[in-house]
């Protein structure tokens, strides 16, 4: 599962310009766009933290 997260992060880094354009078109409001990105990042961090907690339990 962790390798899937790493691949998704690499794909997001490689395609960050097209993804930025899609997000800009979807959410023209800058504050709303940053809120959506923050939610996505928080979800990734939460999943990684839960996986670490389960491994170390």
C-alpha cells in the first residue's frame, strides 16, 4: 500500500502543472483551491500516520 502512495505522490509531482490548471479551472477562487489542496494533503498525512501507527502497534 505504501508504494501506491509513493507512486501517487511522484505522479502528482510530475503532472503538477496540468493538475494546477485543472484545479484553477475547477476552483477559480484561490482560497477555495488552497482549501481543497490542504484537505487532500491532510488526507494523505492521515493515511500515512494511521499506517505507521498500525505497524508500530
